[in-house]
C-alpha cells in the first residue's frame, strides 16, 4: 500500500500539473471506484469544477475545488497518473476512472484489486468517516514534544499497532513502521509504557528521517506503486528489514523474522529488537 511518502511524492508531482485546471466529463470504466456520490451524480457534478489546490492528509490526496473536495485514496494497489494533452490509451493497465480536464490532459486512476476509492464531497457531511476521523499527520502536524505526549497517553498499547492506527497518527504503514522500529531497536510488540524518553525521542527521529528518505527516493516500489508519471521509486533498495524474511540482519547477521502483530505482517530482527 502506498504510504505517506508515496502519496506525498504524487501530491508534489501533481500539484503544479493540475492547479487551476477545470474538469470535463469523467469516464468511469469501473463505476465502483467512485465511493460517493453515486456514479451518475459524480459524472454530472464534477465537470466544470476547477482545482484550487492539491494537498495530502494521511494517505489521502485532497483536491480542493472551487466548490467542494475531491478525495482519492489508493489503498493497496491504486495508482494515479497524469497524462498531458494526449488521448488516454484504452489498454492502460487496470484503468478504472479517467478524470479529463478541459485542456485535454487527464488524471488516470488505475487499481488492480479495485480497493481504492474516489469521493466527491460538497460539504463536510459527505466526507468518508476514514477521512473525518484521521489523527494528526505525522509528517506535518506532530513535533517531538507532541509525539511524546501522545504516546504517554497510550501506555498500555503495543507500539506497532498504535503507530498504524490512522485515528491516532495518520500516514504510517507497514513499511515505514517496521523500518523505524528496527532503526531504534524497538520490538514491534513492545508496550508503549515501557519506552524510555530516549527511546521515544529516537523513534520520532527515525520516523522523520525515514519518511524524508522515502520522499527523496520517490517512494518504495515493492509491488504496484508508481509515481504520477508512471515511474517507480527507489526506496525499496534501502530497506533493512521489511520484506527481508529469513535474510541476514544488516546489523548482526541473525535471520530477519516475520510475525503477525495486530493482524499485520511484521518484519524485525529478533536479536537486535528483543522483546
């Protein structure tokens, strides 16, 4: 699943490309990708709306329109490409929705597993619960002191499931959580209340450093992720534990283990990250 860095990369690439452009009639190849309103209403409503700005909140792309908001969430396999001033190929892999602009450029939403979604909201009441209930964005809204205070209030929780809880903090997923915990030698099942102030500080710094590294690398293209220009990122070449089950730890040589924590596959070094 694209996480904060991947969505941030797409946002930065698309922002100058779509700002001040006006949508023409959408083309729905798979109407189920439109979560709200109904597909027919979506087609009728969107055309004529102008993009004022594009931002990111958690893992959502947020298009601010001259009236309302267009949300895109890529989920597991979603991709959002910009096609400039040329016809969209009908054989675009897993093409689900085409959002053309009046200047003949387009946004193409592709999604192999059909889990992603698009919402058009004319008021706050129309926004999806997953968006409304997002916690503060770890990259833009949480400094070191706030991070420490937030963890202090959740002392009984396990650290990895807490960091993945989008209502607690938004933006992190499996990749960057596993890598951050390995970086500061914290076991993913560690109870938050047992973390020392130095460990909390180290964890915050690791998260920030890895998110920035992921953005600088254009994201991690482990499976389906591509940027807005349909190009892969390179952060996957810098992963220390994620996806490296049974391979030697870069620190100590112990085979990297894979366990399930909070229902999520989790990679860690059992020697370096002792429970």
